[in-house]
C-alpha cells in the first residue's frame, strides 16, 4: 500500500486537478490536506472577503470528499512542519500539489520541496490553474512579455487544448484523526457584514460549474457588448471561483466550445472575446511571476518620482464607503462592500478617481480591494491597479483619466446601476442622476454629498503633476 498526501491550496476542486489525479493514479491511499498558514502569504495575507469565500469553499470541498467516502484533513500552522508530521504519521512516500505563482508561495514551496526531498519524500508539483506556465510563454529572444497583445497572440496559438481531467477517485481515501474542524480556522467575520454575500455567491466547485452553465446559456453570445454594462449580468462572475481554483481555464474553454458546437452556425456564439479576458488573467500571472516586486513597486520606474497626495483617513474613508459624491464611483464602492465584487468597468472608474482625481497612491486602493474583494488576486489586482494608475506594464497612458460622468452616461445611460446601489438617488431624474451637483436642490433634498473634489480641476492637477514628472524624468507620451 503506498500513500500520498495531496496538499490543497489555490485549487479547491476534484475535477481537472493534475496533482490529485496523479496522486490517485500512482498511490493506493491518498490523504487530502488543507493547511491554514496565512502568515506564509505575508505581506498579502488573505483579506476579510477572501477568508469568507475560503471558509465556504473548504466546506464545499469537504462535502465533495464526504460524498466519495473521504474527508478533507484540515490543519493550522507552519506548512513544512505539518507536512513532515503527517508524512511520518501516514508513512507517505510523496506529496503532491498544484503550483501557485505569488512570490511568497514560490519561496515557500521551493523551501518545502528541498526539505522534503532531503528527507526522502518525493514532491510532485503540477501545473494546474493556467493555460500555460508563466515561463512557457516568451518573446523570440526568450524574454518575458511586457505588452498584452503580443503575449496573447503567442499564447492564443498555443492554448492547452487537452481535455480537462475527470473527477479524481483514489483507491482509498485516507481518513486521519487529529484534524481541525473548519470553524477552528475562524475565517468568518465576528461582526456579520457578510449577509449580502451568501445571497449572491455559491463558493465551491459545483457553484462554479453552475455559474459557467448560466453564463454560456444567457450571456456568452452578447458578452462582447454587454461586458461593459454594469447594470447587466453580462459577465461571468467566475473570478472568485477562478482565484480559488474551483474551476480551470481549460474547463471553461472546453465548456465554451461545447456550447458553441451545440448551436447552429448562424447562432453560434463567438468565444474569442471571453477567452481574451482569460488571456489578461494569464498575462497578469506572467507579469507577477517574472516581475515579483511589481506588487509594491511601480512597474515603470520613472513613476517613482510622481508626487502622490497625502489625504486624511476620513477622506480615504469617503472613497471606501462610497460617499465621494460622484455617483458611478459611489455605486461601485457600495457594490463592492455589499457583494465583495465590483463590475470591471466600474473598478476602472473607481480606481482612476482614487489615483488621478484624488492622486492617492495606487497601493492604498489595491490594499482596500485586497481586503474587500471575494476575487482578490495578487496578479490581477496588481495589474488592474497599475494599469489604471498608468504606472504598469502595458498600462493606460497616465493622461487618460476616466471621466466618471461620461462613463456613467455611456455605460449606464438609464441609471439602472446607479439607482440600484444609491437608493437615495432612486427618484432623481436621469438627466441629473449622473452629476447631481448640477442641481443643488437635488443634493439638499436627497442628502447625497457634494463631490469631494472638482472633477475638472483635479484632472488638471493630475496632468500638471504628470508634466512635472516628465520634465524631470524621461516618461514616454
Ligand atoms: C483596479 C482593478 C483591480 C482588479 N482586481 C482584480 C482582482 O483582485 N481579482 C480579479 O480576478 N480581477 C481583478 N480585476 C480584473 C477584473 O475587473 C475582474 O477579473 C472581473 O471584473 C471579474 O468579473 P468576471 O469574472 O465577471 O469577469 P469576466 O468578464 O467574466 O472575465 C472572465 C475572467 O477573465 C479574467 N479577467 C477579466 N478581466 C481581467 C483583467 N482586466 N485582468 C485580469 N483578469 C481578468 C478574470 O479571471 C475573470 O473572471 C481588477 C481590475 C481592476 C481595474
């Protein structure tokens, strides 16, 4: 009887799980293990919304194992010590895991791999959550990509087209005493701010697959146009499921193609626009892997000289709680607080308002998103913030400053999204809804705040700071 441990981390699923499938194929007994060690992710320990998701996702994974006659063994503490102890207790010959790409995870896994191998335990790390490993995509001269379009062109010609792996089944799932109940990890908030979360989300593998089916049936065919409209459910909302590895890009692509094939050629939805967005996710992981300091440094070093503004806690709190007085920004920040998610178009506008109009460093915003997003993902969040701030690889030029009024007039013309999240403005006529300050009586009547900055003047101030930077450094147009 040979035994293996499968260490679950960002891959909380049974299907299309290379580490689990390999362990089940190569060993007769398999112990599924989760180790809670947030300190090992420092300085990016999971935020509050991520912890909520993690709790429910682990519960769902455990249920999946129960249905198959197994159980997820849960432990807390230093990962290497726990693995050593369990390898000894079970006489495991091998440990399997799927790779993660955050700098802290890479350092931890390298250390653990070396230590276990020295002790005669085989370690198998598998690719699991991307189409291609970050080092497999390179320019003609073998360098990492810094621009999305050529990265995507290269990746697109070489997507992993192999079919997803079926749900893994061990000859015998090993059940061990001494594991912790999930509640012992204390992942759920003490003060229950999470009531809205449960109504919207179903963490876990089956929740991910249901959402994918709904997306394919209802939204895939209109995705290219509807993905920019925050009032519509025009996007997949798969981001937290992808982050926690409850579903893989390979499974999604297979489902999209299957779905397209079921339709006749005239009504066949084009999966390309959606695959391209998953391409941005791959690009973000490619950048994080090759440029690990980009989580705390401007990708473009010339921006190190940019003058950011110092604003008080109370001012920052107005942005965080959706009380800036700018409707599209406030609607987005309140959606984030209530649901743990924000529409991509509104993320861009809210981030632009913080970094350009308020000129607050992008890292303050990234930290808030990290704590409040259920899909908080180091690679995607860093890319998103640096892109909007203009400091990143393949970023929007700094001088392209989103105008939140024209953005909401264009992408939420009837104000459906604004009214959903700003109930105090529900009865305001659409012509004033996008800029209620234009009608002082409306502000008095509704109690909605005046804008915390003048949009035009703050835009000019940001452009002046940028001109100053360009004068002293060589920042391209
Ligand atoms: C300031 C800012 C911060 C962001 N932070 C995060 C984050 O922490 N986690 C996160 O997953 N996404 C982040 N994004 C990217 C994007 O907003 C979300 O991935 C998207 O809104 C998730 O919704 P969805 O699953 O319905 O997307 P869909 O439109 O259905 O897209 C499908 C999938 O593609 C990927 N994707 C889509 N757009 C992007 C993008 N611009 N960059 C990278 N991957 C993308 C996601 O995995 C997404 O689930 C951020 C964007 C900005 C502007």
